[in-house]
């Protein structure tokens, strides 16, 4: 079963090694659309990349459904989800 981990806009994605499987779902902007990216290695060592399809980017539900199916197929244990765009760093000067 794939765990869904929700992140705050300022919270960083987990730091993993090159061989650690990962999958992120995040908003394009504040338009209600979400996209997914990720990648694990197959047992053979071959890397497999994930990029969501436009028809799955229309909502969080569709993006997560597609991402879960892919994560289960390739053994990715968690999907990290950001519900709002990452906040830009601001210059305090």
C-alpha cells in the first residue's frame, strides 16, 4: 500500500539517495491542476521515470489515482503531495 504524505508549502521534499524511489504530486499554480513526477529503479537496476499525463493533471484526485497506480506497480512506498505552490524565498533586506 502506498502512503500519501502531505507537505506544507515551505516543507522540503525528503532527501533521498539516487537509488531511493520517489514520487511527488504538486500544483501547477493556484489553478486546481496537479502534476506528478517520480522515479525508482527496477530490480534489474534500470531507472524508470514518471511524468503525469495531461488528462490526469486536471485535479488532485485524478493526479493521485494515476500516481498511486504507478507507485504500486514500481514499488514506490510513498507519494509526497504539496497542496499549494511552494513559497518563494523572499529577500529580507
